[in-house]
């Protein structure tokens, strides 16, 4: 009797926890597209009724009272200024792609975030409490230290499809025979050379991490975060322990465009969660323009990181001329007003991208192929022309091509003719649009919407104090046991011994025989 009562009380407490918890969302990367993903997490957590503290370099607009923002805009100064301008990329400076450089930069970024005075305030205040930390994993596990400071569960968000570097922390690295690295230019199925190269990439990273990168991270964690754990009277775990103590990983992807891997129970796909379920209405002028576009609309935007204004003048001029020669209405998101525009070309400084993509008259979306843009294209069933510029954009566009709803155009000073040819092909050939619609069906045909999936599992982690029951049994098993190397050693010893014994026995038998045959003679 007493026992059931206690159980009942505990159960009610557990339910109550799910209602309003304090959640720390860590999204320090000074990049607008990453911040859009962070905003999406915050929006969903607020919708679920939680109290959110949000570490972000950008302001969350119209913040409600349940949201507290920790401003880390100081991190914006850390990015090398010419890292991502179109001009430097067209001239072949491809520096952002080197994984070692990326990891190092992300470690520096994590350190700068911790040292930011606003973050220092919440770290050093002993009354500051959180029930959960949700952080973006971006080549650095240092943010896991926040979960140690507040002694609460940790959830990682992967801004791209789940990959071996993250899987190793909740299950085991995925097999490079049929999965690729985040930076890989290949798409499975892999041929012999590609498979060998993927295996090499994985081994190279593991060795580099073990020898260098993990050590730098361990150092940053133990010098800048661990003291705050001790300040709260607990022994600080090592970063190594924290790495393997993740409750759940959400990846901003879905099987519509990513490969259908077999994955552990504590990984969930939430791709598309950043898109508002209700599409905001277009501004009046755009609505009129798109409604009245008899031949359809082409939307051209190179995203928020790349300023089209860095484009060389001759390319701008030839693009204007080319767009003017089309019978379609063209919307170009661009930061500067160009002179002498043809009547069908409209330059807009700010574009409500999702609302434009939702318009039925839109025929094709010309994009750099960032994951947010490609996800939105699939969400609204629009074919794309990808002009990838850096990072995962090459992979995204390549995948979209393989799925049949995209074409790729290489970025160059002289890409205009090819772009025109590709536009005409994609608009005239119905298969691209049909394929995009088909993927949209796959994208939307799930038991729950991605935002609700996110909320459900966050609450589940909160209710069950870190959801330890979802962890993969592979996690604690060392490599040699998984590969049965110990068994191989035992079998080798047994076989060798048996061989030696048998050989001896045979020799003994032979010598016995020869002796007895001598005697008989
Ligand atoms: C940048 O790197 C990608 C992938 O390694 C490559 O495909 C692309 O051509 C490079 N771009 C330039 C401008 O060098
Ligand atoms: C691992 O995470 C759980 C919560 O999910 C926490 O209670 C526990 O203390 C953590 N362990 C270490 C070593 O950090």
C-alpha cells in the first residue's frame, strides 16, 4: 500500500518534470544558417513549455519571457573575414575544407565561448541550475562540459546527417564500406578506390584525434570548464567520460535525402524541424508578382553566408543579361541594386525563402546547396540547381542530383551560359519537378512531424534522467572484443598447440612403428 503510494507520487513528479524544465541550448557558431537551426530548437522547446536559456551570437527576435539569451556576439570577430567570400572561393582558396583546420577552429571557438563574460556569469553562479543541455556538435565535444557543470543529461544536435564521428560516441563508428565522411565528395555505393579512401579517412581522423585534437580539447575542458564543476563541490569527470555519456543525438536530416542506415535507438531524425508548419504569407508586392508570373518564377539565392555583392562585375552583368533573355520571372536575392534591370528580373534584398518556395508558380530554386536550403526545397517539393561553394554543399548537391531533383553548375567566372542551359533543362523536363514532389511525399509521410518528434524525445530524456535504457550495448564493448580478436588469439593458440601435439604424437607413433618393424626383422 505504502509502496504504491510512493510510486504514484514519484510517477507524478516525473510527469511534472516534463512540463516545464530548464533547458540550456548551446549554439555559439557565428554562422546565420547554424543559428537558424538553433532558433528552431529554441522555438520548439518554448512551444513545449520549457524555460530556455540560449547561448547565441545572434539575437532571437521577439523573445518571449520564457527565453533568456546569453549574447556571445563577440565570437563573430573570430571568423577570418575572407573565409567565405565568393571571390576568394572562385579564385581557388578552399581553406575551410580542411578537417584538421576546422577542428582546431571549432576548439578555439568553444574556448572563446566559455571565456565570454556573459557565459562566465552563468557558469560561476552557484544558483544557476539546468535540467538538460542541448548543444550543437561541430567538431568539438567541449560543450559536453556544460552538462558536467550542471550535472544533467546532454543531447547533441548534428546539423548534418549522422556520421561516424558522432556515432562512435553512442554506438560505434559506421562502416566506411557503405557510409562516407562528412567532408567526403563520394556518395555510396562506393567503388574500390572510394572505399579504400573512406577507410583511410576514418583511420587518419582517429589517429589525429587520438594524438592531437582530443588532447587540445581535453586541455581546454579541464582548464576552463572543469573548475566550475569542482566549484559546485563535485569531482569533475574527464572529457573522455563525457564524450561517451550522451543521452541522445538528433540529426538534422531524414531518409528522404540521407541514406537509410541502421542506427542506435538514441539517435532520431528531426530534419525539417526548423521549418514553421504554418507558412507565413508573402509580402503584398511579392505575392502579386508571383501570382501574376504567367510562365512561372525562378528564385536565385546564394544563402546568407555568401554575399553576392562580392561577385565580379562581369559575372553580374552577364547574369543580368542572361536572366533578361528568359521568359520567366526571376527573383534574385542580392544585397545591392543593379542598374538597367530587364523587366522580368527583380532584385530583393531580403527574401522570405520558405514562403517563396511554397508558392505554386515557383519552377526552380537556384541555390548554393546548403543543407537548410536543400531541406526546404524537399519540404516544398521544388527542383533545384545547385552551385555549391564550400563544405557539405558539394555532397548535398551531388546527392540531390542522384535523387533526380537537381542539377549542378560549377561556380566560375564564366558559368552564365551553362547556368542558362541548365535552367531551361530543369524547367522544361517535367521529371525534375515530379521527383521533387515525390521526395516531398516521403518527407511529410511520417507518424509525427519532426518538431513534435524533437519535443517528445527531449521530454523523454527529461522524464527518465538521461534515458540510459536507450543506450547501445555496443558502447561499452572494446574494439578487440567486437572484432573477436581475443577469440582469434585463443583459437590461434589452441590450433598451434594441437598442431604441435599432433605432430609430436605422429613422430612418436612413427618411431614406435619403425622400432617394432626393426624388431620383427
Ligand atoms: C573546393 O573543394 C571541393 C571539394 O574538395 C572541390 O570539389 C571544389 O572544386 C573546390 N573548389 C575550388 C574553387 O577549388
Ligand atoms: C552521465 O550522464 C548522467 C545523466 O544523463 C549523469 O547523471 C551522470 O553523472 C553522467 N556521468 C558522468 C561521468 O558524467
